[in-house]
């Protein structure tokens, strides 16, 4: 299997050698040459490339940001993701990578038109009565235009830029090669799980290039909020949408960041905030399906006071266990119970492979988390940046071998963003209070008779299944015992150490038996007057010598 994997990596190197040379050469220019050499990719660095002086002028986090900007859209996207993951990288890197902007050149209508027509399999006029030639927005993966359908409905058309997937796949394959080299050759960086992280980013970015995922996300949000008279989710024009084209209802309103504008419309910022937070916590704690990037540019206040959501490329999905953990975390914050908060982190996360979770480590984590919150002790909840502190606590958890599920970190990032918006709209905004309101609702729902009855029914079903299969499995085990086929396989982590320990134990037992035998003989001889005194002394000396040797070996 390892031979196959090696062959696959070699194939990726050969296929992408040109871009690989460009990436590692640029890394060397920005002061990461030693890293490239240690991964075994130094032979691909262009020896004629111009040496950059950033290594002597700028810090490592700044050089990493500049490197990502130089390498283009895929690396900018990854840098932006890392900028929201304090559980993966140190705080100074997080701060620097948050400065990355996904700015790219807008394509002209003559470049965009053929792409759209290839997706709708006909001229623009086949589906749209009008189409704006100027883009509303442009990013590295797609750009957006306003249009109107043949039925007169205002829509936005999101079209993927040319060769995006091809470039993305190529860069991700090279990142896989780099991650493998780092994990294999640089033990001190293995704790950051570079291979697993690249796999996670690969999933996120490839989903983002398939607009069918975003369409499915929007349909799910519309279903979850179908009864809401406040939150507006745009309609998807499925008949016009494809893998590279997404057509949505156009929502018109004022961005949440421009709160002075909707104040002039007679809309209360505090009321918008309260209803918006209710919707957000419902999506997290009730639905387990939430918007992963609720920054002000993705939230509109409509003229009638309702709220519209945009851009559903980044969403999070939470299991029931994760939802209950979030509830418990907010309750722990409310009670300033940091041990309880740490316990929730431990419960929701497996340990990093090969790393233990000793009691001392968990105690240290509790102290570190308490230290984060100490400056805010005794302050009103409205003055405590809970979202920011939850994000910082994920970094503390990571340093103590606890890695949270990616979607849970996405919750903290969204909470931190919304907390910033909340304080902008209402200086008295209390995030923990808003979260606790929904936490109370869910706790009541969890322990109501109907829920308990439902859980009991699942328990009875599982128990019934176990009782059905247990006799058959026990019968098969007894049959194997009777026929001599039954085997027990034990895995010993350190076989050599175990073998030495067993050998030493056997030696001690043997010497102990000899010592006991000699002592018994000595006692018998001493009680027999017919044995000369010199013989008794010799036997006692031998017995005591062997006994002393046993004691010394047992102390080793």
C-alpha cells in the first residue's frame, strides 16, 4: 500500500512539475527555503531565481501572508481559512492571515458571456430578458451579475471563472505533496497534522467550486426558516442553475454594516439584532445547520425591516452531541465555570493520535482557560468578548492535544463575527444572554416527556437488537473454543521493552525460588546437630547472598 501511495505522489510530482517548481522557488524567495529543503523538494528550486529580502525584513507570519498573496487564489483562500482557525496555527499567524483579501480582476462581459451560454446551452436571451454587463462583485472563483428572467423577475447570476477547478486541483495536489513531506521529515510540525489539514481544506474548496452544494444549502435554509416572518432566504432558480452557474432571487436592501442607512428608514438596529440573533441561535442549536460566514457584507436589512442572507458557500453542520456541547459551553461561561468548559472541549474531541491526555495536561488547560477569562472576571456579560474568548480557547485546547471538530470552530468564528456586529448595533448587546435564552429552550425540550420517551424507545430497540444477536454470537464463540479455532490477539505497543520486562521478571522468580530453597535447607541443617558448624555457616552465607541478590535485582 505504501508503494502505491509513493507511486501516486511521484505521479503528482511529474504531472505538476512546472507549478511545483514555481511554488517551492517562491517559498525559498520568501525565506522558507530551509523548510523546502527538509521536505526533500529542494531540487525543484530554481537556482537562478531572484533572492527576496523579506526574510531579513519581515516576521514569519508577515512573510507567510505575502507568500500566499504571491502564489494566487488557491493559497489566498487557504490563508483566509487558516485566519479563522486558531486551533491550527499560533495567534500571531491568525492575526496576520486575517488581512488577506480575495481581490481579483473582474472579467469583461465578452469573456463571461460564453461561459454562461455554455452552461445554459444557448444564447443569454434564451433565459434572460436583460443582463447587466458590469459585475456586481468579483472574487477568485466566480463573479456575479444582475439580470432579469423572461418572466420579469430580478435575479443575480453567479458564474464560475474559467479554469478555476483545474488550477485548484493542481495547487491542492502540490499542497498534498508538501504536507506529506513536512509530516514525514519535520517531526516538530507533525502536531499540526499538515496532511489532515490539507485534506480538510481540499474538501472545503472543492465544494465551493461546485455550485450545486450552495444551491442545496440554500434550499435547506429555506426549509428550516419557512415559518419565519423575519429571515429571508433567496429563492434558487434550479432550472437555470448548474455545477458552474447559480441563479438566485435578487434581494435589495442595505448591508448590515451600513446601519446609519437603515436607521434613516425608521428601522431599529436593536430590534434587527435581537431577531437576527434568535434566528442564528435557532440555526445552531435547533437545526444544527448554520451560515458559516455571517459577516456584514452577507447580511442585508430589507426596506420592510426583515433580514436577508447572502452567500451560502460556507455552512456548518452540527450533530446533536455538538449542539448540546455548545449549549453547555455557554452555560459554563454564564457560571464562569472554566473546568466545565474544558470538560466540554474534552468530551467533544478525540485526542491527537499519539498524544496523551494526562490529568496534569487537563489541569494545565483549565488554568490556561481561566487565565484567558481572568481579566474579565466580575464584569457585566455585555462587556465580555465571549466569541473572541471561545476562539482563543480553541488554541489553548490544541496546545493541550485537543482538536475540536471543524464545524464547531466555524461556530465560534461565526459567533465572534456576530458579536462584533452586535456591539456595533447595540452597545449593551449581551451575546451570552442571547445564547442562554436558546440554551434554556433546548434543555427544556431535551428533558420533556416526549423526548425522554423517544430516547427510551431507541434504547429498547438497541437492547432488543443486542438480545437477538447475543445468543448467536455466544454460540459461535463456544463452538470456536470447543474446536480449538478461538484465538485472542493482543497488540503490545513496545514488544522489546515488554520482552525485557518479562525476562527480568522470570529471572527474579527463579532466584527467589533458589533463595527460598536455600533458606529452608539452612534452617533444616541448623536444627540438625550432626552437621558440622562450618557446613552450617557456609550454607547460611550462600542463602543470604542469593537473597541479597534477589532484593537488589528487585530494586532495579
